[in-house]
C-alpha cells in the first residue's frame, strides 16, 4: 500500500464531505427511494461521483454502495479494491442529526488494510493503516497538498485510543436497536452496571476506537461498505471486531450482507467477550 494512495484517499473523503455539506444546507435534498426502498439523496450521488472519479486514478477497482451491481464473477478476481459508502447515515442526513459520514476502505485479499471515516459536520477525520495505528484529526478545513508526507500527517494527528471513562459504555445505533441486541447486552454484561450511549452511522466504530465506548454489538443487518473502514480503525486502536460466533469478518463475499458482529475494546474483549 503506497503512502500516496492513503493521502489521496484522505483528500477524497474530504472533498466528498464538502459536497455533502453543500446539499445538507439545501431545502430540496433530492430525496428518492432505491429499489430496496432505502432513501438516497443528491448528496449520496454527488459524493459517489467525486469518490469514484478520484479513486479511479489509482488504477484500483472502486466498489461503492451506489454501484453495488458489479457481478461477483468480476469482483472475485479483485485482489485489491476500494470499498466505499459515499454517505453512511442517509437517514441521519435527511433528519439533520449531523452524524453522517464518508467511509472509504482499501481491501486486500478480503481484509481491510486502510480505512477513513470523515464526519463532515464536525470536521473530524478518523483513519487507520494496518500495522501503523489509528488516528483522528480535529477541525480539518482543507485537503492535504500533493507534496505532503504521510509521516508528517501522522505526527500531527491524535493517536487512538485517547480517551477514558469510568464504567462500561455500550454504544448503540441511533436509528436501529433490535431486540436481539438488547438480549445480547443483558447476556454478556449480566449484573455489571453500564451506560448506553447512542451514535449514528459508523461513528459507533469511532467511539470504541477513541475510548468513548467499550462495546458495540450489531445484531442486525449491515452491508460490507458500512463497516470496512470502521474495522481497520477499531483494530488498529487495539480493539476487536468479530462475528457473533467469534469468527473474523471477511470481505468481497458473494452475499454482501454482513453477519451479526460485535465490536469491543481490548479490555472488554479480554474480560467479557472471551470469558
């Protein structure tokens, strides 16, 4: 994985986020329904176009939520590809909850090796590189110049995790909370006191990675592009992301619907998940 690809992907997320914010302020956001009846907006489309156009210059295949009709017979030949959710949290976007993100991951041999999650409203950039750590940049207002060295970016970023709290914090979706999730929390934590915190889109991964939360069980439907970037950020921050049965999550499957999974901090993984 080349450093210039990483910087290019960070800039891609930032430019997509700028386009999303332009639509966020519009009275007409161009909302319609896709074939699966999930909403899509002008912001989804604009972000998707920007990301595909920019990432294609790397000569690596680009697979996005809005172009997910690429046949598996083609996809299975990809050893490496970009996996993208151009606007994660479309419902949050529509309802002006602010917690929507741009997600970009680089997949190699079925495993995410780089991920970036950009939160446009808060101007927070989360990213991680396999075996090089997870980071957050606050109040980012412009893209990186072409001659920026990745080492310089890392030196000025905040290494994750960087926050602590008392007790156990369980982060759950702002818009999805299944009965199975509630049952899992009760089973794993038992009489342990805990606090429920909510977050939208892939910010739940970020909350675990930075140390704001300890546990994020997702016992409900998600797609591969929803979670790939978050997985790298959590694991490089010392946490774990496993299927409900403990197996690792692999990508570029024929069926893009993810199995249930659990995200946990290092401490919770050792003391609760694996007990």
